[in-house]
């Protein structure tokens, strides 16, 4: 008998597929959080593999802030259509009414649109398990989170009282109103994600590739002026060759100057770079242990 | 020059070649364990740092944090890099497993940094359960400690086959070979006593970087591998699993349309090829593999660790939780096992109570008997034990409510490892490692009888049922039950009243009032009630039956609709005021232990069929209400 040694990517792929099949078998109403970023792209691709030839037996949920890049909205609709999956878009009606935006409202923007928006959407549709694309290499409190992460009826995470999680035997049981957040990409690193996108030829938002884009420098971040809602205080957008290592709300997401136009070039740049991925996001810098706190409150 | 540093040049000059190499890397998962100051975090910090997994901004944060809350003065405190939770940084200890990632030329590594404190054993077990290798750290100045023994025992118990004994802080003992040899000899005699036959000892210094990524000049007497070399070359368990017989637990049946029926799962061991003969357990039905389906096209062969979808040539029954095996080497099927149980919940194990048992994708109801013994994880002594509390490890018999296909844990973590889940809280309360099946159940055959339960019931012209009255002591259960039985007798119904006090004079006179005795009390009453319904009787019971899970257990023993839960709802103050038997007074005076409502909990039914509020109606009215609701 010949031995076939699985590569680390094959093992990670199998693990993610195993996790997704467990959720579909045990949850009453699962959903996949789809943020249109590269991790979401990989997660969606894995979902197609897990259930082929059936389409993934759950909908995609985009918790929208109305402030994403235009390119993201375009890919979102196309990707859902190609996968044959229902796409649910949720915008927090209160945030919409109050005109919450990242320019005037600081951290309230994230709280209202993302944290509250997510909770509303899960409650509204009665989803009891939600896949998220978070990885343990992203941030210190994530490094400690279980793959099946239990949430109380008020969506709280209790980091000091996590369920033990042995082997690949996951406990998905919960009482009514409680839910699970499930992270099939927990053990992937940023490099794994990029390499997998490269090998599997997965479509990602063009913003990850370098191109000439209108940008301004503000608070140490290089921001792209993606539409005319961007208030310019006398600044003049400058065309720079930039790309994004991570994608969120465009006024909160810093670009990096780059000439990387292919995936190998992106990976090369990432490997030789000396700053971590989340640095481009304003959200983590607010306070020490900020992500742990946000997660306890229900942020993904 | 070290290999890690060569990588940079390759990335810069020829990214495609680098990607090609990286793509073919294998993956090793390992844990690090040791006592609080053995230098675990420093070692991991160094591995991450040396493999360039720490970015500048993280390093800047780390330097700032080190000065603010670190324990290393002005120097970098690597522990802060690994201790991710706010509570951990405040207390300076590791509470939960942290997963870290790094890669070298040959392999990608996932390292689980597991806590050393005994109170976080369940978290160490979580980290160890997915690991191929364990690095046991020892402080060269302190030698083999109690914690060293505990961690080694747990790692071995959970099935980690590769152990590295990293004797750390060699710089603080002047790289003395004698110190190293003494520690290795001490460890070897302990290791052999618990069945660890092989381990790799390495003298290191996490702080100075000796023998971690490169050979140290300070230990010329050492000719074994350096730590990273060993991690890069040790044989993977997953490769060995491929040589075993084929087994796959079915997770999900894929049925997109009438023409396709596939069985999805992750291959636990062995290989499977097109045309292979398979057997499905527990049914024992056989077929052959017609397709191995993936999105990227059908495969000719699939191996342990891959997640696939299998199609059979024949239409045979197969569903979630069943196991597909090579037809010539099937797995065993049983409903009673001996297993090592690791208890992981603040609430202790209640022997006899019904828990969910999840093994692979299958969930069944199971109970754990009184432990045969508990292991003192610090001394390896076997102790007598009535139960298992948080972090306790013991050996006990397990009974499941149906036959399940399984394997011994030493053969397969997938087929022999299970978790126990509390039916009320849904918490994961225990983990189990199956040793072997007990043959008892297989040798006691069910004798088929010709007069069926339906026949018995038809002769009495009634529908058998169990009227299960639950409520506090003194709530009025026995009084109401007695009136109900008298009224039914007048209606020519065949009944029998099982009363809590009366049963304890005979059938259950060997039982006391501890939680596990209460469980056994109810289990026996449930079995007796079941026999009586099979004889066609209407059974009325009056037991406090304080726990929801036991009432649930009796419900599950009976056919659907025959268990009628009646909640005799009398508030504690009222029952205590009545105190017909004078028991509350005794309990309050401390003369009666484990008294329900005083120092033992009562869990009221969440959705009883009938609720009797005794503060609003008399016993006579209550009995009328019950009969009116149940007898048409």
C-alpha cells in the first residue's frame, strides 16, 4: 500500500469541511457570515466542497454597514449567485435612521452597524449557528477561542468558561435562544489563506491587488476615497498605487503602497513585510484587550 | 546559516519556487507543557521570533506591555505574547489553551500552549487531544516535579505518541552534562512506570537559544537532535493511521436529488479505493464503493484525514453516526464499555444519571457507573472513589441506550474517544477513552414472549400509563395519589400505586439520599413502573424525584405518551409550614442531610402535563382534575 502524505493545506481543508458538516447536521438553522473579504471567500469555497454536489445548505448573511467598498458589493452579489445560495443583507435600521457613519461617530459606528447589526440579524432570522471566517493567528484573544464558540441568549462570550473541545468531536448542543459561532478557519494563517486562494483559483475583491487609486493620508492611515460621501477637509486625493491587506468599511481601512498585482507578488510582499495584518484596521487600536471586550459583547 | 533565514532570500528572489515548496509542507501539531516558571512561553516566543512570526507592530506592543506589566524587567516578556486573555495578563498565568502558528522549510506547526495549573486540566486536555507531539519542559535546576509527572501522564493518556523532554535553563546550571543525565534518568524511571517507552531528551535554553533552532556550542557532550530539527522530522501519526484498516464515521448523507446518495465524512483510518468492498455498522450490510466524490472530480483513492463523500453500488441503509469499514475487518458493536473518564465540570459526576454521549458524529444517551477507582494524577495511585469531581480522572463502566460501533481509544481517537454532555445545561462535562466492550449485554438475550403488552392492556380494557407525581416532601403527592387510585378503582381501572417511602422499605432499602442514590432510586422505580405498564396497569407514583434528568430518563424508558408528569406544586414555605412528618424541622436542625429544598436542590418541571397548585385546591379537587384530564 502506498502512503499518501497530506500537505498542511489538505489537512486544513479537511478540518474545515468536517466542521461545516457537523454544524449542518446538528444546528437547526445555520448561516454563514459573509463579509466579502478573502477569508470569507475561502470559507465559501470550502462550503461548496463540503456539500458538493448539493449547494451549501444554508444562506449567506452580510451584515452591511453601507460603508463597504463598492467593489465588495459587486463581488458579494456575484459570489452568492454563483454558489446558488440565498444572500441575506442586514443593515441595522436604527443606525440607518441615525445616519451613523465612521467619520462622525467613532467606535459607535462599529457597535451599531456591526455588533448590534449582527445580533439583530441573528435574532430576526432565528439562526442558531453562524460560521465566521476568524483565524486564531489574527489576534491574541482569538488564539484562545474554541472552534465551536458558545454564545448566551444575549450573544455574550465568556472567555473564562469555555467548553472543553476535544479531538474533532464538537458539542453543538444548546438551549433555546442560545447560539454557536463556528470558526472553520481557526487554524489557518494569513499565508495559508493566500496560498489556498492561489492554488484553488478563488475569486477575491480586486482591491487586494495593487492599482492606482485616489487616496488621502489621515491619522497615519492611507485611506481610499471610494465615493463622494468621504468628507475632504481641504485635502486633495492623490493617485497612488495601493492595495489592501484586509477589507472593511472603506473610511476605516488603511491601504498600503504596493505594486503587487498577482497573487505570488502579494504573498511575497506579505512574507517580507514587517507589520501584522490587523494593523490596517482602526478598531483594534482603541484600547488594550479591545477585541476580547468586543467579542464578549457579541462582535464576531 | 539557519534554514529559516535562508527562506527570506528565496522569497525575495523566487517567490514561485518558494510557494511550490511551501505547498508541499506537512503539518505537525504539538503542545508545550510544564510548570509555571519552566519557560514555556519563552520557548514558544523564541520559536515564533526565530521563524519571523512576530511582526514589528506586535513587537512594539509587546515591548510596551513588557515594561508595563511584564515580569522580565526591561527585557521582553514573551509570555505576554502568548497569554491572550485579559485575566491571564492580570494574573500572570495561562488559563486557556492558546494556539500559535509558525512554519519552517519543511513543516507548518500548530503549537498549543497549555496551562500548567491543575485547576485548568480540562484546558490542557483540550489542547492535547489534537496534538501529535508534546514538549514537556523541565527546569534544569528543579528536575522532575509533580507537575512534570501530571503533564506526562495526561499527554500519554490522551494518546500522544511522541514526547520531547526539554530540559530548559541549561545556562543556569553551567551546561552541566551530569545534571542533564540525572534528570533524564529520573524521568525515564517514572515514564516507564506509566508505560511511556520512548521519549527524546534535549538540553536547551529558551532564553539563550541553545539547541532550539541551532546546535549549541555550550553542550559539546550532546549529540542528539536540536529541538526544531526533531519537530521537522518526527514521523506523523496521520501517516501511520493510513496503514490501519479502513474506517469512516458518516457525518452527513448528501441527497441533492433522487439520482445521488452520498455519505460524507472524514476518513478516520486506512485507505479506500473505487471498487473496495465495505461494510456498514451496526447494520452489517455490505456493498462496494462506486464513487469517491469531491468538487474537484472523483478520486481513485482516498486516505485517512481526508474529508470525502462515498457512493455505494447498492442501495443500503446508512445514516449519520454509522461507520463504514473495510468489509473484511469491521469494528465491534456494543452497549457497555470500560473507559477512562476525565471529569471537566464544576458539578461532579452523578453515577447512573443519563448524559448525552457523543462519539464521532453519533450522540446517544449513556450513564456512568460508580468509578472502579480514581487516579491520583500526581502520584499515579489508584484511589477508591464514589464519584469524580472537576479534573478527576477515573475508570468506570459506561452503558449506552443502544448498540454503537466503536474502537479502542489506543487504536483510534475518532472511534474510541467520546464526550459527555449534561442534558440540562448542555455543557461538555466529561471526556472518555474506551478501553474495551463488556460482554454482559451480549450474553443476556431478550426472550420474546407471546402475550404482548398490547394484549395485556386489551384484556384490561385500558391504556396503560404512568402518572408521575413530583414535588417537594410534604407537598401532598402521596395523599393525592391515594385519592386518584381510589377513584380509578371505583371506575374499574387496574392500577398500582408506587409510593416513595414504601419502596424504600423493600426494593430500595439499600439506597441513601446522596445524588447518585437518588438517581438509582428513580431508575429502579422507572423500571418497575415500566414492567407494570407492560402488564397493562395504570401506575401512579409519588416520589420527590427532584432532578429533571431522572424524570427525563423514566420518560425515555416508556413508549411515547405513556409518561404523564404531574407537578404537585407546593411552595417550600407552605410545605415546611405543614411539615407533616417533622422532617423539615430535623433538616433545619442539621439532623437530616441532603434534604430536598433545604440542602439539596429541587428542579421543578418546565412543562408538566398537569400542574396542581395545592394552595388553590384541596387534594380531592386535585384528584378530580387529574382524572378528568386523563381518563376520557
